[in-house]
C-alpha cells in the first residue's frame, strides 16, 4: 500500500536519508511506533541503530521527529 502525504509535510522532511522509501508502503524501513502522547510525541522501537536524523534518544527510549513518519501513523495507523 502506497502512502499519500501532503507536499508541505514532505517538504518539511528535508533530512530524509532513505529517499522516502516509506511512501512506497515498505514498512521494513519504518521504526515501529510503540506509543504516543497527544499525537505529537511518538516513542519508537528503532529498526537498527544506524544514522537517522529524526531519531532522538530519550532516556532508555527513542522519539521520532520525522514529519512524514508521524503523518503516516496519524493517517494510516501504520
């Protein structure tokens, strides 16, 4: 399933190193969202510990700051 995301959100995702491969429906490139707070803070289970400009360490957890990933979760619960 391909994901449709507003162009403004894609433009805000200006540090994507994976060339928006998540938009093709490849869930293998997206970190799993474990929980969220008020649809603004998303706690994730990282796929790997490689470089991601949107992953932020938060104690023993990680937070996703990727505008596109957040929108995919909001719209498609994926």
